[in-house]
């Protein structure tokens, strides 16, 4: 067998020698420029793009052409800049057809550091989508058609590429739009062909430091629209910045990063099917518009529209997310942690089941489940929804449910059912709130509040109707209804708050939450409250106004009689003995207006047992300072319907005149003037100024008011005209009398 083997080896050696000789000799006889034009022509006709090559060198040993400064032009409708530009391009060719017949049959590509420009027009089409389309195919020669699309490439390699993605013609702000740049782009394709599926691997560096890796298969190439080419694969993205990477638009209000994103998907050219989508550890901030939603007209050719319209997802999950919610134009954020969500069997034409859980700001939790869909691409908020929501230990002031500057706080547990058809959202549910505070200067309520509500909201206009809200505090019931409208950074209110015969015993512990502060050491006991308040303005600066009436209550721990002790002289000592350690209020009515923490009360009508009645008006500042002027008509100093004085022992006109003459030096000589003062006190009451604070009120005589009530002549005589004293003299009998009589308490 040695001889045959030796003959075979000799024959093989001879063949190898011939190949080596050809490799050495061919470059001497072949002018590479003669087929450079043919390569350019072949690629130009097959790609439908102008292809130019500066220089071509032939390496017979490697069976390849090396092209320098290879350029593929862009679709002229998009740009005059190159679509692809590579400093070095190696093209694998069939060696023997090239040598013996100068026929160029391309078998492989390799590019080093190519630069690729991708542009998207206003209608959503990309500049790559017209590569190899039918218009180019009609002009191909038979020779070109033989090379393309029947081309088979053993391997395609792109290394260290750079892809720039920008806005194309017709796009708003295209000239000034910032392009996104993807560095370190690598692509490896095995057994590439236009007419069959081929495997590929790709990787790239994303803007803001992210990376992406993709493995799968693609093909056959759709020569009418390359973007409709089928593919399937496994995608993994790390440290993704959705805004920087172009996954979302700036107008979407989404910023932040995603640690890891995994996607298993297949695109048939007409349908997108996702078997798995995992968004792992997202740390995102969502800035929501507080105004009406601006819905853009749907563009059927928009980027990704065809894929989303046909999208189906078997399983989509968010794991361990941190979501920060903010509202445009408003201060403060709400941070939700440990956010987990899952959607299964997602379809563009049907509702899909979902579940959601997470930790709320400053503790608490949220859980929701139900169905959502079909998904609305134009406006997420318009996606139909049917869900049950459970919130536990929600801190209202920090969870994003109320404006930070509204002064509202408390810890709530909420159960709600939500239904939305995409246009109107209806919600009904119940809540328990502990430690509620509804005013900036309020104090958390010591008594829990129960709430049952039914409301409807227009998802486009961001306006809503509170159809019914029933607030229960113990056995006390208050009803709220009305409308609201979000616009820009504010939410306008138009609500009615109604309470009929509400038990004050139940409300007493709740009043501090509304910013109502009683005198120090006092509390309300018994009686009822009736009110019909209007709440207007905005959530940040509400205005509360309307009538309030209180009947048959006691201000326990506050002795009004002691504050007015000196006035007992007018009533024969009845005030102190009648009030004791508590003040019994038979009735109190007034019109209230609260704005910015300041309270104005008008048309006050007060009836206190053992003291008398008071009328007047005044205000309470946001700091609790009192400024009231009232007219006090004491019990025992009244005038009957016929003008007859009604008085008991020590009271009436005699009591008033006696009290005044006893307090005024020489008062018995006051004559008609003193009688006029007594008559005025008897008929019109005593003007009293109330100052101090809500926790420690003070009472003082309103001398000018009393003098005015007496009349100019009588006042002049009493104030010194009849006695020769000057106005302002320290011995002024009226000032001395009332100053000593009422004092400041």
C-alpha cells in the first residue's frame, strides 16, 4: 500500500503547488479595478442604494477582496449622509470563478469599526426599511439576481461598530434633536441568506453606560420592507436608561434606570409574540401631568405601531422596583419600593389579568388585582380597567394622594373597587383614617374617621364628580358631594359639606383636626351642630364658607361668668352664679369663611344661659389671634316689647344706673348723662372687644362704642362737657367706670 499512498501524496503536492503558483501569479495579471466597478454595481442594484469603494485589493490565498473606504448611501428621502461607512471591508469571494472568468460571487463580509446612521421619519418609517426593496429588484440584471437574493454567506462579522439614531425628515425639531449613539456594536451571523432563516448574535453599548445582548435567528429577509423580516430571540439589557436609550420620549416623563431587562420574543413580520418579559429592579421617576390629557392622533405608521397592534404576551413581570411619583408643577414626591407586578395573557384586543404589590412611602402597603385592557397606545390612562385595590397604613400626606402643601395628613386603610371603560373611571370604596388632620394649623384627631365614597372621573379632562362621600365620626354623619378639576399644578374644588344635627360629643375630638382650637382646658359637651359649607378654591388653598349653628352645648372648663365678673353688678350677681365652671350655650349661629388659615365670622348670634345674648362679627388669624367686636345684652337687662323695663331685684334700669353711679366718682351727680348711659346699656347692650387667642381669650369694654350708643350730647356731658373736664382726662368717669367694670380678663 506504500506505493499507492506515495502516488496520492505526490498528486496532492502537485495540486497544492499549482494553487500556490496561481496565488502568486494572478495578482500580476488581474487588474482589481476591472471588477471593483462590478462589485459596486452588484451591491448598488441589490441593496437599492448607491455603493462606492475607494480601493479594492485581492488576496488569492485568503480568497477575499479587501475594500477601503466603502460607503453605502442613504435613501435620499432621508439624508445625503452615508447610511453605512466602513474604513475596511473584507468581502469573501468564490476564488476560481473570479480567477478564471472574473465572475464575482460574494460569500462573506467582515467590517471593522463601521459607522451606521439610522433615521426615523415623522410617519414612523426608518431609512433602513427600503434596503433591497422591489423597486431596486426590478432593475437587477440576471447576473445580479444570481448573486442576490441567492447569496449565501458563511459568516458575517461586524466589530466595534457605531450606530447613531436620529430624527428623520418631517419630524418636529429634527434639526435640533439630540441623536442617540450606540458604541461597541458587534454582530455575528452564520450562514446568512436572503431566502432562509439564519442565526445571529449581537451586542452593543447603550447611552448612559448600559449594555445589550441579543441572540436568535432572523429571516427570510423581506425585500419589500426589511423591518418586516421575521425574527426570534433572547434579549438581555443591563443598566438601561430608558430615556437616554430612546425607549421612551422626554414627553413621557420617565427617567431613571433598570438594572436588568430580559425579553424572549418572536416577530412573524405581522405579529409580535412575547413569551417572557422581565423588568428587574427598575429605579424610575414618573412625572405626571396634573392637567387634562393631551391625546395625539393615532399614526398607524408610527414606530412600533404594527408590533404593538399585534402584540401578545404570555408573561410580563416587574420585580423589586422603586417608583418615584411626582406631579408637574408641584413640589414633593412619593417613593414606592418593593414594587412587584405581573400581567399574563396580554393581548391588544382583550382584557388581561394582573396583580400588583408594593411598599408605600413611610411604611404601608398596596395590593391590587384584576384585569386591564385592551391597552391604549395613545394614552395609558385610557386603558380599560377592572380592579380591586387594598391600601394599608397609608400616610396620606406623603403617599402622593394629597398635595404636600394642603396640610392634610393621617394614616388610612382603604378598600376600593375601580372600573374604567377608558373614558370614565368609577370608584367606590371605604376607608378608615387614624390621626386625620385637614388644616395646616390643625392637630391630628384623637378619634378615627370612617369614609365611604362613590366617585367618577373623566380620564381625558382630569375632572371628576364626588357623587357621595359619607364621613362618620362615631355616630356623627357628615355628607360631602361636588366636583373637582385638575389644571396645571392645581386642582380646583367645588364641594358641599353638609351636617344636620350632628352630635357635638362625637365631633369634639375631631375639631382640632379642622384647625378649631378651644380655650385652654375646655371642651364641648352635648348638643348638636348643623352646617352647610361650600369648599371652593384649590386643594392647596381651599376656601371654606357657609352657615354654622350649634344648639344646647356646654363649653366645659371655661367659666365665662368669671371673665365677665364685674358685670354681675348689672344683674344683681346672677352671671357668676349662673355659669359656674362651665358655659352653657343655648344657641350659636354664624356665617364662617376660612381661607389661608384665617377665619372670618359674621352675623354672630350667641345665647348663653345666665349671661345673655351677644351679636357681632370678627376674625381669628392663622396664628389663633382673636379680633371680635360684639354687643352683649346681659340677662336681667332687657326691655319688653312695649319698652317697659323687665328687671328683678338688683337688675333692670335701677340696677344698671346703680352700678354705673357706684363705679363713677360723683356718679350720682351725672344726672341725665348717666341715665342716658344706663338707658343705652338697657336698650342696646354693652359693646365688648374680644382679643387674646383662642386658647386664652380676653374681654374689654368698647368705650367708643358705648359712647356712640349713648348719643353725642349725653356722651359729651358724661365725658366732661358738663363737669368741665377735658376729653382724655384720667378722671373720665365713663372710662373709669367701664374700665373698672369690665377690665381685661
